């Protein structure tokens, strides 16, 4: 770009060599400023300087839901020491990882242009010691991604997807800890339903609820994907219910969890378009499910009010 600007400047007979050089430098600086601004827009972590962190050797484990096999590979990553967010059970760390598929970046160790990842770690020491829990989380999300492909094959108006995730092991750290990792999603994060019958009524989205219904119907009632959440229709952190209540952790509530969703889900035009039959519950069971749903809504509201009050009191102290 600098050479092109210099050549264009040279074509102007009234400019001296010094003028041409200054013009080339000016355009070069403007271009760098534009690129930097674009990076700030597309990379929300640009100012965190993750590229300056110490790199660590890591083992990556990917699950294939079709073959039900794991594949491992070795690469390098950089993870911030402190968590930037946390939920009830896990905390999240900013991370960059070299991609083996991007050979140029890998060979040059071009950390600045490596994609951003979120590395999730359980807060409870006992759960962290059970490495299989993290592997189960990844297996669950990748199996949900497979269900997403089956849903999309029905040609719904809006397609869905689950973020590609994998297990990351840091063998050089004490205890060789493992993390559940996935690419950073930018945008408004929404929980559309959960594993106990809650359904988001603020955004009134049909696709997430129809997807949960679809997994139940297509599996002939043997399993259901719930805890559908994410940005738009790019989802993460799902939960499975299975007919026998086995596998997929403590969040698998079995038939009771399935009934909780079916008791609060109301089929609409999308369900009918996909050929999903309504699941008929007794009037008593529906009333019980609705009461449980309203209790959950009140609980969430009370928690938000408490957090708001605490925030205001802290601001007052400051």
C-alpha cells in the first residue's frame, strides 16, 4: 500500500521527493488507524493484549458424535490468569489458541490475529477433580450440534447451530487441569429455555422451543435437548434429558424434565410446519407445570431485584 501511494505521488510533477515521502507516510498512518479501528470493532479483547501472555503447551480433545470417538492434537495457547465472568457453577477465562489449520499463523506465531476463545472451568474443587465431567459437557454440546444439523435438514425458516467446542488440557500445570473451550460469541445472550420447564417469554422466539420439541419427537421420546441459550440461533451450553435419566450429568432430569418442558411449551405454526404433534398433558399436570413455571419466573425476578439493590447500595457506599 505504501509503494502504491508513493508511485501515485511520484506522478505529480509539482511534488518534491520530500513531499512525496511525507504523503506516503501520512497515508500509511491513516491506513493503520483504519485497520486498528476495525480490530477494535471486531475484536472486543484487542486492548487486553492477550498476545503478550506466556504461551502454554496444551492438548486439544475433539468429539465426533457420528463416530462417537475422540481425537487429540497438541498446540499452544495463552490464557488470562483471572476470570472475566462467572456463573453459578463455572468461571470463564479469556484465551487465544494457535490453529493448526492456519499454518501461516502457526509458523509465524501470529498471536494477535488468533481468534478469541472462552475457557470454562468449574469453580467447585470436587467437580474439577472429576475430569470426565468436562468431557461429558463437550460430548453433550457436540451431540446437540448433530441434532441441530438434523433440525436444519427439515428446512425451517431459521436454521440453528451450536458452537464447536472441545476439551483443552494444560499438562504443564499442577494436576493437568482441563477446560471446556469454545469461540467467543459477540451479541446479546439469551436463555430461551432451561431444564426445568422455564420458557423465555420476553423474546417470544419460536425456533428454540421448536428445536427442543423436535429432538423429543425425532428421538421417539428417548431424549430431549433443553437449556437452549446463546446469541440469536447460535447456541451453547445445552442440557439433555433422557428417558432413563442416565448420562449427561445432574442436569438430566429424565422423563420429569421432559414433561416440564412439554407442560409449558405451546406449539405454534413452526411446530406444525415441521410436523411436530402437540404433546397432550392432563389438565392437572399442565396446571402444576404452569405453577412451577410462574414460581421460577418469580424466583428469577427476585434474584434480579436483590442484585439491583446490592448494586445500588455499593454505589451509595462509593
